[in-house]
């Protein structure tokens, strides 16, 4: 079993920045993909960014150039989502997800609010 703990959400004004963290523990394996998703009220959960264990990244078009996903160089099972130039439409609950060995795991989510 894998546990994911997210942190770093909060309320920030438009144009501001936040950094989300996700720490994985338990039965973690070196080959994995970690990703951030988000779900706004009344909308489906959507992919925001993902990073492979080899460091390859992908982003949703809506966040390209503003968000950066990365892995901690020392704590390999911790990923970050640096969010800059935040917009009201970025308001959502952000979830961390880990895929490994055919299974996927989700964190509990962290709220990000950008008032309009």
C-alpha cells in the first residue's frame, strides 16, 4: 500500500504563486509516474501535470508556462507543483496521484482558491 500526503494549498490572489507538495510513503517502487490532478466545483477531475521516474514531464495546455512539476532531488518520492501567475480558474481541489506496478494511488486533496 502507498500513502500520499499533499500540502501547500491555500488562498492566494490572482497573479500570485503557491507550491504544492506530495510525499509518498509505504510500498513505493522506483519506477513510477506521479501526477497532479484538480477538480473544480461541478466539474470533472482533470489532469494538470505528470512526471515520470525518469524526469519526463507533461502539462495540460491550460497550465503550460505557469506550472512546473518536479521531484525532490534528495527525497525521490516527493513531488512538487510550483504554480505561478495563478488565475481564478485555477481554483480547485488538487490531488496527487501515483502509478506504479499497475496500481494507482490518490492523496486526500488540497484546496487552492484564487478569488476573482
